[in-house]
């Protein structure tokens, strides 16, 4: 990043700052506008920021007084209908690039901010967080605020931000409109390091915004939403969840109206909730779903994002629990084992539960399920089931299963020499 511009005290020629909204607080002198970076869009934005009295040196975006009401605002907002789509298309890509994706309302208040926990913590240091107001008049030149001000896609690179504390970040944002009334609904943004300041990022964000508008229009066309007088869309009701997590790094969730792929953390949380239909407290969730020590605020933030993805009718708080029926592939394996149908249980078992997860509850459930199935296969005395077990990647090194096969397979079976050979090899390998 280039060296910071020189400073001079503001003069009368700069003009007095505009009156601040009630409760906005006292701002320190603004940065001289003539030192703004050269793009006309940025110069004009700096002029508006100075006129609004934004504190260029020490200011940060204000956090709304009603931050506790953000979950309700999200569930009632029309963008809740397209948040899962935007997260799948844009949010996951942002996380892979150590950036965050945000959705804000038409006033610049951020309702969703998604990213890796380490990046979210850094973003919170500049108040880029749910409940913060990033309207240009409040936070100075920035992509989501300036995009809303201009009603156009905007990219603001690091040094182009008006506020000094934001100048290590770059961002790109685009407005989202109601497809029927063309009312401005809000803004989608990607914020991160210098890598975000590329034309490709702006194009991707603009495309995501247009995709969100098209999806809102599609939902209206097929009659899945109902409109209010403002042309906004009501949330869908989810009647049940189908969750697949065996042999996968994450959960695939089908709500009946859409399918989505959860992040690793949300997958771990969902498995805990599916296993605990009576619900869990935040403290219990912190212990069961996290391998490391985390604060309750971290748990609450993740639960808020998960609720936004699944819908307000799916996830309840105090305690946290799922409010709809859940079908899950690992629960189906358990159910089939319970009634003694080992063959169909093995057929339904596509691999260990979230094999990469280190969440304590997931590790315990994964080990328990695999051991139950393995024991049932051994106890069955069925050579075909044992062969199927050792052909799978998770059973290929199971020396006891190979030995049992070698004993029960008929002497003339072509599989018996293979089983005997594998048993001897594994004995030499593992002692």
C-alpha cells in the first residue's frame, strides 16, 4: 500500500461538517478532500464523507442500538430468501480467499457477515460486523455504503477508504433490488485484503447481486412467496430437513424447497442438534461442537448465521434445538442396526461421519457408529458382509475382519487366499 497522504488541519474553505443525526456523537475534524485518491467516484465520496462530518482519523462504523434485534430483522427481511444462495455462490469463495461476505439492508446496516472465525475477528476490529451501520454518511467512503448511495456496483481499494482505520481492507459491493418494484432492498459485499481489489471480484459480486434478484423473481413466479404492499417476500416455511453427512467433509441439507451445503462448523453444529432433539445450551454447544475453547459470543454468532441459512422456523434458541423433523443418513444406519438389518445398514453406510471433523461430539458419534456397525458385521458370520467391509476404504486395514473372512470362507473360494494374504501382510505391518 502506498505511503499515507500528508495531512493539514481543516480550514474554513473545507466547510463546516453537516449536522449529525441525533445520537451520532461528536466527530473529530475530517480529512482534507484535496488529498483524496484520484478516481472521480472516490473524490466525490470523500467530499460527501467530509460534509457528513465522518471522523477520518479515528472513526469506525457505528453499531446500531438495536443489535439484539438483528436475528428478527434478518428473518423478516426479503434478502433472507436469497441468503443461502448468495452464501453458496459467493460466501464460500470469499472464505477460501480469507475474505468475508456481508449482506446489508437499504440503510447500510449489516445483517449477515460470514467468513472464517479468524478473519471475522479481524473484521470486528473495524466494526465490520452484524449490526454495524456502513452507510457512507456514517462510515465514510466504503463499498457497501457507497454502492447504496450511488445505487450501483462499487469497488473501493485499500487507500481509497475515507477512514484511516479501514485502509488495510479492500471491498466490492453491489445493490440488490426487488425485481417487481425495483425498490432497493440492500447490498451484497465482499471485504478482505488487497486481493479483493481486482476487477474480477467486482464482476463476481455484481453477478451475485443479479442472481439474487433473479432468484427473488423466480420465487415469486412459482408462487412460493407472498408479497406485501412493498413488494417484499415472506420467508418460506420448512417442514423438515434431510441431512447427509456420512463420508463427506460437510453436511448436505435438503429443506424440501432448496438444497444447501453447510460449512464445516455449521455441519458440526447441525449434527449436535440432530443428536440432541431436546436441545442444548450455548455452554454445551461450545463443549460439544468445538475442539478448541471458544466464547459464548462466538457460539451465538455461528448459531445466528446457521439460523439465517436454515430459516427462522427451523432453529430455536434457549435452548438451541431443531423445530422440524430431521432425517439423517447416520441416524438411518443406527435405526437399521437396531432392528438387526445389518445388510441394509452396511449398504447405507457411505463412510465415517464427517471424517475430517475434530469436534468432540462428532468424533464420539463417528467412532460409536463405526464400531457398532463393525461389531454387527463380525457377529453376523456373513462372509459377504465382511468382504464388503474390507473392500471399503475405512475397512481395508481391519486385520481382524480379514482373519475372520479367512476362517469362514469356503476352502475353494477364490477370496480365501486373498483374505489369508491380507491378514498376514497386516500382521507384519502392524505387528
